[in-house]
C-alpha cells in the first residue's frame, strides 16, 4: 500500500541541451498539480535559498520557465546532476541536488548574519540589486573580496595545469543507468583542457601578466580558475571582476566565488561564449589584470581553430 503521507515528488537528470532555459515537468506527475496552475511556483533549495519561477502550460505539457535560468546559474547545474522535486501542494517545490557521484550537495546558501564579523575587512558594499542574490556555500573571511565556498568536488578545471585525460561518469543516486528522461546516447563526460595555443605570450597585452588557457566545455555558466594557479601566484580577487573581450557591447561585469581548495569561479562565462560564438575547437587565453594586488579583470584572447 502506498504511503499517503509521503509528499508527491519527481526527479530529473539535468542535461543542459534540454533544460538550460526551461524544464519540462514529467507528464506522469500532472495528476499531482492543481487543475488551474499558479502563475509562479517557488523552488526551495536545501541551503535556505528560494527562487520564483513561472509555470507555463504549452499544449499538454507544463514547464518551469522565467526564473529557471537563474536557478540553474545560482546552483551551477551541469550535465548529469540529479534533481528531486517534492511538491507541498501549495506552489512550493523542495529541490535537492545530487552530483554525478550520487552524493547530495548544497549548491546555494543564504548568507548568515554571523558572517558580518568575518567580512568586516571587505570594503565593497553590496548593492541593492544584490540583496536577494544567492551564492554557492560561501563565507567571506576577509582575506580576499571573493566569497569562499566550503566544499570541493571533482569538477573539471580550466587550466594548462590540468590533466589531459577524459573521464566518464554516469552514476546517479539509486539508479544504475539513465532513465527515459535522458537519451541513452548521451555520454556524460568531463573534459580536461588540452593546451592548444603555441607561444601564448605572443597574444598577451603584457607578457608579464599571469594567464591560463581554457576552452568551451559542458559547464558553460562559469569560468573556473585552477586552484594550483591561485596558489602558485597567491592570487586574490575582487568580489566583482570584468571580462574584457573587445566585444562591441564593452566589458562585462561578473561575480567571483572562491572554493575552500582555492579554485575560483567567475560567473557569466556563458555570455562571453555566446556573444563571441565560441566553439569547442577554438583556443581561449585568459590574461589576468591586477590592481593593488587584486585581480580586477580577465582579458579574453580568442584564437580560432584555423589560426591554431
């Protein structure tokens, strides 16, 4: 007999090709939804953050739409992440996230009030537009203007310091293989960067600047700076830095987050990739600009495949 006290739930395996901009709720779950859909639902994360998302019906299907992209970005979702949704019957979906290794993860948390003392040395005030912004498990320790994330994982790392091998991981919590939500032909691979650019110093504005090579990979929402590079050069970052890519729209401001193992994430990388029509075969050189000991900008040098 089914347990009638168990809240109705469903799961999805995140595949960016299908779910970056919106997410289809499984059709078999529609009996749990109210006949008249609310205009918005609330996605409640395990770290205390919540996101308002629009619920849209298209023909016979129901999607999470407006607001879903922010949920994806704030939680740094990447291919193979496993999500469970528990519906409370009144617009709220409690969402849990599991990495490809099957372990439950807290990707975004609210900043606790007791962090204020730790951040007393941070001279950058938070703007009004950032008051409700979430950050992935971060605490500002006053050593750098970027938040520190407390957990590490086995994410791909953007650097010439990384291995060149390719890993494949298809593990999901409680599942031995992909379900009907994912095409069996999809291979979840984490690709390490292979250095492509010969004589990289020739492309730099200043050959004395610190730089690293990266590429277009599945985790497109953030640029990741390898922890070893950060340690080798004792790098510290502004809370917000600029991408400089010589695009007609000018430089792009983005937030930074540091993990406990010292790797650094920079948001809005997908916008750089999109507006420069970057391809997997292109070479990308990131040159770090520093001011008073802090990285304040990343100059993005693009070398097309034909020029490599």
